[in-house]
C-alpha cells in the first residue's frame, strides 16, 4: 500500500456516494471519468465512492460493472486510478482494494512538480465522528431512511450547515464545514505540505494563502466539482460536458 505518489497530471473527485438516494444520475460520473482518461489525467477518488451505510448492497452492485470497466480502460492507457478510503465505504474496503486496476490507500502524499500535496478524505477531522463514532454511524444509518423517502432533504441540511457557521468570526475555513478541518490543514502544512485536498464535508471551496492552500472538492454527485492538478498547481473547477478539463470554470463556493 503505497501512499507516496508521483503524478504531474491528476484530477481529484470525492463523495460520489454511489447507491445513495441523493446521488442519482451516475451517467455524468462515467462521462467525467472517461474524459479524464482521454485527456491523459490520473484520477483520485478521494473517499466515499460507494455508500454502504445509507443504501443496500444490491443498489451498489448495479453500478460496479461500470466502475470496473472504467478502471480497465485507465489501465490500458497507462493512466492510474487511486482510491482513498472514506467513512461511508469503510465496510467495502476489502472489495475496493481487491480491484487490481485501483491503487488503494488510506491517504495520498502526492508529489507533483515541485509541490507536495496531501490528499485525504478527511473524516478523521470531523468532530462529530471522532467524539462518538458509534453514535455517528447510527445517525447516518437513520438519515438514510429519510433520504429514501425525500432525497432533497439533504440539500436543506447543507444550507443549514452554512447558516450555522455564517456568523462565527473565528471560522477561517470553507463555509459549512467545522473549523476543525482548517485547523487540520494548517497542521498538515506545518509538516511540509504545500496544499491539502479534503472531501467528506460536501462543501466545495478553496482557500489560497501565500504559504499554503486548501481545497475541498465537495460531493461530485451533488455538484460536479473537481480539483485539477497540473505540475503541482491546483484549480478547483466545476465540470461542464462540453469543455476540456483544463478549460472549465473555477468553483465559486
């Protein structure tokens, strides 16, 4: 399991939650993955690609053939798919790791150009998960039942999270996510990284400072954002089918 990776051209997406009721329309996902391959990029799925916690295995199995086909195409073109584990796909870790077309790792230390970039799902910095993992898991399972009835409830929750920290003057991070994420970014960059890319919170955004930068790719299935890495330089983009990956609009968080 190699966590040290060299790549000059990579795209990063996260939180696909394949199988989850709020993440319909996976056709766009496979179009994006094929486009990344055709344009010569490596791909990192930064956690929660599959969602066994809020759906059934049967719903996930229906999408697996497309996932396997996409990885085989990448391998034939000598590009690589990387997969960092997220909390929603922890129970499927063995299944994902058994796919020989995917380089599976708990996190990634990416060397690109002269930059060192940490790519990690980020659930270990979520205070709700860290303080009581068992309660967190029970609540996630319970929420899954509500999402099956009314998937759009999740969009209301996302708005509530942004509203909750809107007036917190000491919140330096991306709107909607706990302040602990930005604290983790600063600690990681103090250890020699130039940039950090997280997922998990589903709140896309970027913070670029003189000494380091932070990007969250959100949930691709809610809004198709991705991090584009070229020789160590990172852009957070919103995908449109009619444009090449290097010519997309920047994400406005």
